[in-house]
């Protein structure tokens, strides 16, 4: 990529050599500051995240891409070449096969029909400097090289982005590829495939009607999305201020050219024609060449469920990179002027026709780089970036963290004038650190982030370890999932999934644990009552953390006192379950353990189907909540996770599940005396004999005044 240093791809990367050979470089850029409305932190509820994990096999990797299937399988790739890992729960990852061991990176992932996984990246071997498309229809076990010249352009391409409109099957998926070229021009193009990435049509420039076509440079692709309801396609790209400025700064080969503009080009005819609209215009002073620089790459685009289009930008104010880079070429002690870089979102309520003024997400002053946004319901966005308190992002003493903010209320309308307006000022949470540890810099060395591509070699102490991008995406529960690069302890890919706080989808409950595609659909305490052949189940509500919790009020004659059987039901058939363990007692003085191996269905004797398993518990003490975890659950689809079940309250005689055994429970049992156990009264058969009688009344009275440690 043009954006890496010599140590990563720099002067020894063939794509950069092509760029360098084609561009004559002067140096100039800059801008004035613009501040949009600031967030109101007082009413924002903050999401919580699982502790970060390191993706297996990602040592030395950078610039991850992430895609999530409709059932929650996370696919993470990184460069170079584009390697992959997947997870069903956002915590336990397995490295899978690599699409092309000779490819050179710039990975981009998307999901098609039937869970097909698509990957685009810069090709290797004979087609190097072009974009290739790969596809897996078996969960990443194997990959097809769908097209080794997907950009359909004679020049060298760079930084591809893909999006997929699912068809009736993977071979009828529509794949859109956005990229830009080094030669013979430097423009953003889009190609399209209607056969699942096998063949692509011609490369169509998206800049019609702007000065980009006249200057033959100055573009940075920012991503492409397709509206699944109407087929409209939106391509985001950054542009320089004017022709003269672009040419004198080496265009975007150098990344020091002025990029105060963000365009969104829209196609309503499947990518044949494009109409660009200026979505963001930063301040820029032609005389001083100082102003707003949105080139703290990459920009990002998303659509919420109401059809609003949102873009995300990292904008450095009062920026003068031309002067800084020129100074660095002769001055080993060169320093940038101290200026903030803000995280902006801009919204279109009318399919890209009109755009709001930018809304500033960050609540503190510093530098917020490498933005990525993903939208849920109307006006709800998760916004991720790297952040530092530094105002000099190239300063080697800087320290960087990875974080996310959740924005709500970004709902806009257009009435008249040049801009749409937000109905009310959006609300952003304070930035949530996804990793409490630094991801870049140690306070002394290695803390600079350089975005000047080839010219990073002129900046003393410049650093490109984090490359240029990382991503946040939503799982089916509306939880944020983020993959990023860290060089703390050597380059690797980190990952965190949201496990608490508000969903990005309206109407969904707050999250309680990271979403798992292998999450059970039900967990019950199953017991046979005397000679009655059909067992009776007490439901333990899901998801984990649901209130009220299930309370087991029985003591079993068939299983033995203190013995219980839990039955887990899953969406898919089970291949195996490694083991089960009791992972929590509340209070901690409680007892109980797993007895024997996990029993995987089908099992006629226990009434288990192929998607069920049973766990036997023994020596379970009364008056506690007990938690069981299944280890190594492997289903027939190939998903493998650990599954923690819901807490089960154990309180013998608590037939009304109140958490306290009292006269009310005794009364209920007495009312059913002489009745056989049935679906409506089996809880009153406390000794599980099959008949409700004086024995059940006696047991219940024996336990009167006993309670659980907290209400269910």
C-alpha cells in the first residue's frame, strides 16, 4: 500500500515504487478548524466489553477487516497475506485457512447469501498490483479464487473495499468492488459482479462532475455499501481542494495533499452511472494552505435500519503537513504544530442527497485516528478509533489506545437550504477503552502515527505499525465487535465484543454476555416424577442474566437427593461436548459438581434429540444459585465454543419460585393434594413421586423460612 513505511512496504513495495515513479513530488497542504456540535455525555448509557483477546496466528499482522454472519459467526482477516480466524462467540477464535498465501494485503471482508464469506485484497504473483476476490462457502475451510483481476483496470490498484448484495444463492450474489488506481490516473473506481465474484464488469469512475477528473489524482476511497431494500449503492471518497494544490503535493501518493472534502457517490442503476454529492467540506485557506485535513485515513460509511446514510471522518484542524514534511527533510528535530484531530459523523436522511453539518463524537481534546462506524437502528452508531492525548500525532513519545463510543439520536431531516439538520443534538458516550493497555507507543519511542505514505520515511521516528484501518461491526444482538492492531508486545490483532449495556438495535434488551451463535435456545432442569413416563422441565430463562431466574423446587426420588439433570438445547445438531464444570456457587459455600461425562443426543432413554445434551449434577446443596459451563461445544456446522448456562436456583419447597419458602408454598401444595403430577401442577410434587400428597406438604413445611441468597 502507498500508506506503509519502508519497513513494511515502503520503498521495497512494488506498488509504492510504481507510485513514486509516477508522481513528481512537491509538498503542500493545510487548513482551518471547524467544530460541529459537541456530544452531550449526561444521558448516554455506556456499553461494556469482554476483556480483549488476541487472535490466534496474528503475530506480525495489521489492518484487520471484520465481517459477521446473520447467525453471529465473526470472521477476522489481517495482512499480509490475508489470513483468517473465526469465532462463534467473539471470545474463542480458531485460525482457518488462508485464501492466498501469495497475496499482499489490504484485506476487506463481506458476507453473502447462505453465509458465504467474501474476501478482497491485493493479489500476489502474476496479478500483483491488482485486486483479487476470494470466496468460501464452507465456513473458511476452503477458498475459491473467484477472480484474479476484479478491478478490470490496466493500472495498479490499491485499497479495495467490497460489499455484497445477497442473491438467491452465492453464485447469484452481487459483489461491488471500490478501489483507486496508481496508473495511468489516480481515481476511485467501482466494478460489479453479478455471479458471486466470478466475473466483473468494467471499472466505472465515481467522480463525475467533480474536479477530481480534471486533476487526475487526489482521491482516497473510503468504503462502499449497498442498500439491501432498494439496491442503491453508495461509494465514499475523499478529495483534495483544487487541481493546483493536488498536483504540487504529489496527489494522494504522498498522502500529504489537502483532503478537506468527502464525497458520497450514489448509483441507482447497479453501478452503471454515479452521482457524487459533497457530504463534508472542511475549512481550507488557499493563501496559507492551512485547514481541515480528513486524510487521517480511512473515512468510513454505513447505513442504519431507517435508511439514513452516515459517514465517519477523522479531521485534523489547522493542519499544515506540507510545511511539516518539508521541514523534516532537513531537520531531524522537526515537530508538527499542536492541533487536535476530531472524530466526526455526518448524516444524510434522504439517500445521500443532503447532509448534516458534522457532529463531533469525541468529548476530550486529542487525536482520534483511523475511524470506523457501524449503524444499527435509526440514528444509532458505534464509532471506533485509536486515540491519544497528543496534539502531535507523529511525536514518538505519544501513547495510543483503542476505544469506541456509541452515538444515539443521530436522526436528521431535510427541509430547505444546503444542509439537512439533526432533529436534536445526537448523544455520544464517553470513549470506552477496549483494551486497558496501550496499543501503540510507550511514552518514549515508537508512538508516532504517520499517514504520509512514502513521505513517512522523511519523518524522524515515524511509525506505520498500526497500518491504516481497523473495524467495528454489529452482531445479531446489536452488540459491537471490534478488531484492531496492537504493537504492544509485537504486532498482533486484538478483538473485543460487547457484553453489556445497550444494543444498537431498538427494542432489543441490554446485552448480557457476548452474542454466541452456539448459544443454547433453552436450558431446563429435567426430572421424572414416579411412574409418569414424560419428564417435567423447569425452565431456566435465557439469555443468561434474565430475571426472574429459574428455581428448582424439587428433590428427586429417581435421581437421588441432591442430584439434578440439566438439558441444553441448541439451534444445530451437536457433534460433541468436551466436558462440563460447575463454574459458580452463590453463596460460595454452596456445593455441587458434575457427575460423569456430558451426554450428547440423540438418546432415547433420556429423551434427548440430536441438538441436545444433558449434564448430571450431584451433591447439590439447597439454598443456592449454581452455574454450569459446557466446555468445547462443537456443532454439526463446525462452530466450537464454551457455553455458560444460566444460574439455577435450588430451593426445595419453593413451589411459587419466590426465593423464600413460606406458608404460601405450603398452601399451594395442600391445594393439589391427591392430584397426580401434570404440566400445570408438577412443581407441587416436591418429592417427584408422581402424586401430590402429605409427603410433599411435609417436605415443604420442613423447609419453611429457607431462602435463596437473593430474589430470583
